[in-house]
C-alpha cells in the first residue's frame, strides 16, 4: 500500500530558539494535540513517520498509550523509547535550535472492526490546503519561517534518535530505524 505524504513542514529561525519558550508558544497556538513540533533530525523519511503514527494510533485505539497526549506518544516512537522523558531529549526541540519540523498527526480511519483495520486517513486536497494554510498562520505566530528543507535519512540523525548504528550495513540503516521505532514498546 502506498502511503500518502505525511503532513509536515520544515521551519527555520534566524536566531537560536529557547526551547521552553518556543514550545509554550506552540502549545498556546496549535489547533489541537494532533499538531506537534520536533527537532530537525527527528524527521527522516515517510515510512518512518507513518510507522510511528500507526504505532501511536493503535495504542490510543486500544487504550495502551504511555503518554497522555498523541504528540508525546508519537515522539516516543520516533525516538524508539519506552520513556516519554527520553523521547523529548532525543527528538524534541532543544535550546539553540534554528530549525525543526511541524507535523500534523492525521485522524485514523478504521477500515474494519477492531484495531487490525486501522489505516491512515488519506487527506483530500482541501485538507492539504488547510494544513498548509494553518502552518503559515502557526509559523507566523511563532516568529518562524517556512524552510524548503526536505526530509532525508542520515546515520548521524538516526544516532541522535537513539539508534545504535554500529555494525549495521549502510544499506540496512533505514530498516534498522523502523525496527528502532517498533522496539519502543519493548525497551525499558
């Protein structure tokens, strides 16, 4: 199954940010808890984002989430950890950052009875336009600018997310990062 493009947009700042201030401002201005702010290195490729989203939404559908909010639960998966506090250190905005990402976690569509049928909703053109429009407003309210940065995988960024890349062949690192996400429920 081909996944739609994950709704995210890169941002940049001319001045290094103070994470506490930026995150507080973001939380005050976001539309709901499906909007989130992550570090530049946290977004690497579509399959990574959709895998973390699927794990997050399955936990909420089953009532098995460890975090109170979807944003923190999603971040926990991106960081491949059982601990929410570790997730913020590995994938959250840190003091001095000058770039990052705003993501929207789409509402799931249950295709079948029960959790096994959970599938991502495919945003229609109006929803994509709404996402882009809402991002422009949000960026402006945060004093940030849209960046043309595209998501790209790097071993260094994967290491920042907690993946031990030692001994993993370069051509297997993306698969290893997916495994890292899936291991979040098994590592304590």
